[in-house]
């Protein structure tokens, strides 16, 4: 793996997330003829040996086209998928080796913001119930205390007055409001680490800047560490500290935003940057 970053390395103790030679292969289904003839199994190498670390309080970007392995990497880090090979360490703990009873307390410290807020919210569940559910799962507070926590986080993400949103259903909200609900649900447990999987892709262009500003403010307020997954390098530029560009399950280039955007060396990174639209009608 080539890397654009040649500066001083961060100390190990500063890392919240450590990914070492991570791999995830999905086996392709074989038809009856292939099984009878004992043809070798075939695999899709969604993630094919990547290594990186995320510092505490950092926004680490993971960019690339659809199918490059970004979302699979996020799910591997959250231990939603078991890895085919390699290790993921969260605050020094190897997640794949942890039993379920030890994994549950860590779940509270790592959350996810999904790309499609409408698909990730139960259409038959009111907003208040959806945001309260993580507190119930982890046994935090009494019912009145949970309601107050939910109202407070709804207000913090800009759903004001929060009580008017508490009893609404997802279909009664706009796309931007639903995205704020998903953010509130991820942060109600006050996690340390958040995987933001294309968090503004489904929002209108006019809402994207507001959501990015909200995520930046919440990062400061909650002392968050983000893995920001995106296919849009223009968006990543405004929120990420460092970025890794993925291509076909591997990291093609990685480094600080200034280095990768200012002097990219990999042809794929150059192609992605060239595809970013610029406000110039004479430009290609």
C-alpha cells in the first residue's frame, strides 16, 4: 500500500481505531454443476488487506466509488461482519476475539449514521421511540429520564421544539429532518466513535452544508471520532482531517487532506478529483 503521508507517525496510545491487514471475502454461490464437479470456490474480495489507524478526536475519511469496499470496511470496524482475515482494535481491544457479553458494552461506545434515513427508521415507530430504543437496550435511566435525554438530543440536532417531533412518524418529516433523527439516535448514548456512512448523500444540496456544520459542532460538543465514508471528495475536504482513497477493496492513497488534494500521486485519486464539479462554465 502506498501512502502520501511521510510525516511523523502518531503514537500508538493516541489511536482509538487500529485496522491491521483487514480482509473480507464473500463467497459466490455455485450452481449444481459447479458443486458436482467440485470446482474451486470463488470469492468477491470486498476488502483486500487494508491497514490504517484513526486518532482520537479525528475525522478520518474513506472515499471511493460505489463497490470499492467503503461500507464493508465500516461494518467490519463495528464488528457487524466477521473479518476473513486481519484485526480491528477498538481502544486496544481486538473486536473479533471478544465474546458477545464483552462486546455489548463496547457497542454503546460505537454507533453508526446510515446513508438512507428513511430505510433505517421503522416507519411504524414514532421518532421518540426510535431514539429511546438504544437507551432501553443498554438499560440506561428510567422511562422519564430517557424521555428527557431524547428531548434534549432532538433539540441539540436542531429539531425544535423537540416535543412536536417526539410523537411524529418518519413519513411526516422531511429528508433533512429524518437525517437529524438518525444522527440523534446515534448520539443519544454519547459514543466515542461514529461511522458516518454517506450521511448527507440523501439530503438536498441546500441541506448538506447545514448537516456538515451540525456534525462538526457535535464532534466538538461530544468529543467524537468519526469515520466519514463518502464518494464525494468535495464533501470530504470540508470535514476530514485525513483521508484514505479506496479502490477495489484496497487503499490506493492515504494522507492528510492537504497532501492528498494538493498533490495526489495515484491515477485513481487524480481521476476522482478531476470529477469534482467546479463553479466555472468553461471548465470540463
